[in-house]
């Protein structure tokens, strides 16, 4: 029942993760406006063919070709993407023809995505980009297959344990941050076995890693100088720096460096930042070994089977979850 992220938006984000320089959206100028503007802050230039009513009837192939040429001349990109929208895909616009006609000196990926693509799952838009990236030699088939499997598993998590279950989930802003923080601080001070689990998705990891990035040694005065010296304090994270597209691997490197500066060593790496649907399995195994009293899961907590853990748990996320 909930509005869900669009396959079109997922296509845009995946092109960003491929380090695309420019994205041309073939549709009305308001389509995915917010996503397009957000990507500008990530260094991706997003332009639109601004299709209007006449274009829905007569087609806008020439407009797409003109926009593609202008974007190339303006930004001198190495990698571009053309992303279809509901409007252009419903009338059957050919995204490949202008690429062939222009023969630009860069790679241009045509992505036939729209809001109802497949079953309407946003992951379908990401899969469309990955398949186009294989066709045009940007990534190997093996990497696309791995990512496609992760995306399908992510959809399964949301449909079985997240916001895509079909039922209405009323807004819930959770417990007071101060109340939760006091529970965590008290547990660390009392020497309880406390485990932080980062199970975050791609760039959201910067936000959720802040939950781990705390110098708990300050609770103990001069007795302890670093988080590394605190007994029974554990850090688990999906921060493998060798898994994922270049941009995703860089996120993992950046966050690991930042955490290390606060004296935090990740003692259990569960996988990469695009593997959040499966990394909880390794986290669960490790948690059962160390038998914590308190577990804090940040990012996509509903992917972790907390109901199987015999301890107090805290979830940190950015939306209502069941």
C-alpha cells in the first residue's frame, strides 16, 4: 500500500555508482526531479529532454538526440546514461537510435526503465542498468550477475520483512534518541557485552556508521585510552573494501578509515555495502559466538533475524519497519 521508490530512481542511482558523468532523462522535466537534483551533489550532471504533450503523440526522438549532443558538448563526459521514463517507454521511444546516429566519443548506456517496470520493484531499474553496462563493456557479466542476485534478495527482504509487505505501516518515529543513547552508554559503563552491527546499504552507510563512531573510552577517564581497550565492546560491519562497484568500494574505504581514527577496529567484516541482504547471516553467526547482552543494528536492521538472538536489541534505521 505504501508508495515505493521508482525503478527510474534506482536506474539513476546505479548509473551514479558506475561513475557516470551525465544522465539524460527522456521524459517530462518533473520526472524524478528530487533524485536528479540530489545526484548533482554527487557530481553527476542530470539533464532532461522535457517531453511535453505533443511529444507523447508525435514522439521525441529528435529532442533526445539534440539533448544528448548538447550534454556531450557541455560536459565532455566519458560515461553517459539515457534513462527512459513512463512517458517515453509507453510510446515506445528508441533510446539506442540517437546513440548510433551521433557516434559520440564516449560510452552511452541506454536504460529502458519506467515506473511500472517488471512488477514495479525499484530494483528492476538497477538491474536494467547493470545489464546495459555488461552489453556496452562497462562491467563484466560476473559482477552484474552478483549484483542482480543481491538486488533480488533485497526485494525479498523488503517484501517479507520491510515496507513492501503490502500492509500499511503507520508513521513511527521510534524511541527518544536520548533514551536509547543512555541505554547503550549504561551497558558499556557496566561492562556488559555490547555489539554494534553496521548492516547498511551503499551510500547510506555514512549516516549509519556515525552510530558506531563514538569514543566510549571517555566514559572511563584515564583508565582506558581507546575503544580498543574496552573489554566486551564489539564492532561488526559490512565494510569489505573489495566488493562492489568502484564508488561503493570507496565508501567502505572512507568509512573504515574514519572509524579507525576513533579507535574502532571492525572485528568481523560481513561483506560489502551492496550485500546487505545476505551479510546479516555472517553477523548472526558471529553474534551467537560472542553471546552479547545488547546488540545495536544500524542501517537495514530488518534483514537481521534479531528474533533468534537471546539478548536486548536496538534497531537504528530511517523509516518505519516491522
